[in-house]
């Protein structure tokens, strides 16, 4: 892996050395592990438009069904990633597996990206009482489902846990009465069955952030260039919305109307704002209350790498450093 762009210069004292002998900078190679889902929109659009190449970054995007699965593949040394995109709750629940990564930015947030799906009559949350709800353990989908049932006072709901790629299959087979879901899983489910699929959304239950983790080996200059690409892509999506949605629809293999609805309820922005810290604190409290003891191993501020974003876009980084 090329870590630093190599510039082949010309030494003036060399005989016959001229401008034609100066080679162009070699691109920096970056590997990014992501979940193929709407929360990775900025990255996927930047990849699809060639914006990374404009910044001398040769990017390889390794897509898995979810950010959690991408993270676990990195932790298992199956992917040697410079960057990982995954949800806040998935990172906090597994942070101890990624000691060489820090949070450089958030790249997406929404309180209406997750939903509940069923193949039976589903008029409301009361129908879930005494039934089985399947989800992916310690993921955004899990947190959404757990908070939804807890806040609604629904008891006797049995949780079962599967990888996100198995949830549709488990619902179809009857192992699950309900599943927590999102795009493109919803579109995939509709395509797989010959009966009605009932999908209900519950905006406001969980404000989900997508975090961009960076490996410590990536130097600040490389990280800043990467951030610049994503920030430029924000503007591109605003100006070329239909083209961006076309890229995402093809990349995610999802329904265009459903994707458009999600993006309307979402913020696609590179940032690192102070309110993220108390939100992560509350999520860590929830994880600890559910038996995930390792979440307290590192203070939250030590999980951040906020300086490069501050250098690139000062107004997008407002984390308070109380020690300085």
C-alpha cells in the first residue's frame, strides 16, 4: 500500500534534466470498508463521480451489507482498511476491537432511516406484544428496535439476533414475526416475496450518526485531502441531486422513491459537532445497562481525531477541548 505520494523530482545539476523528466505525483491508495446503505451516501457518490481521483486518491471501496459487518471484517484482519464507515452505536459497542482507529468526522445523520417490517397484519406497535423481533446485535438496527419497544412500554417482545444479511430470510421463513430493517433491505424483501410487506417507520426514536473512522497510520495531510473530497461532494449532491440519486440507486440496488424519501429526512454533511459527545455518552450508558461492559474502557475524547477537520473546515468542528 502506498502511504505517501511519491514525487520524482529533477536535480538541476544533472546533465540533460528538464521539465519533461518530472513525473506527476503518484496517487495515494486508500481502502474504505463500508456498509452499502444510505448512510454511506457521501462516500459512494464521491466514488461514483471520480472526485477522489481529482485529489490524487486511488480509492477502493469494500462494501458489505452493514457498517457493523465491515467493522468486524477489519477487526478479523479480512480487510486492511484506512477508513471505516459505521453507525455510532455499532462503533461504541465494538470500539475495543479497533484500537488503531479514531473518529475523524460524522458523515450522515437521520432519525428516520430505520423501520419495522412484517409479512403479517401490522396495525401498530401493540401487535408486537408477545412476538419475536429479529435484529442485528449491537447495531443501529438493534438500538432502534430496543429503544422503540422500551419507550412504547411494549413487553413480552422476544429479541433474536442475526447478521443483517439474514434478516429477510428469517422473516420469510417464519422464524421472526418482525424485523428491524432499512434500505436496501426493504427493497430486497419486496422483490423476494409474492405477498404484501408491511413496513412502518417511527421518526424521532433514534438520531443515528454515521461515523468515519480513520486508521492511525493515515497521516494528517492524507486525511485532510480525504475530508476535502467528501465536503466537495456535499455541494455536488446539492447541485446535482438527480445524478447523485442515480448513482446511489444503482450502487445500493434500491428503490429510487424510497431512497429519495430517506435522503429528504437525512443530513449528508461532514462534521464533528459538540452535541455528538453527550449523545454518545447516553448511548454508552445504554450499552452498559445491557451488559456491554467494555464500552467504558476509553474516554470519549480519546476516541476522536478532530484536528484535521478543524484545519480543513473550522466551522464544521466544534468539539470543546477542555484541557487546552
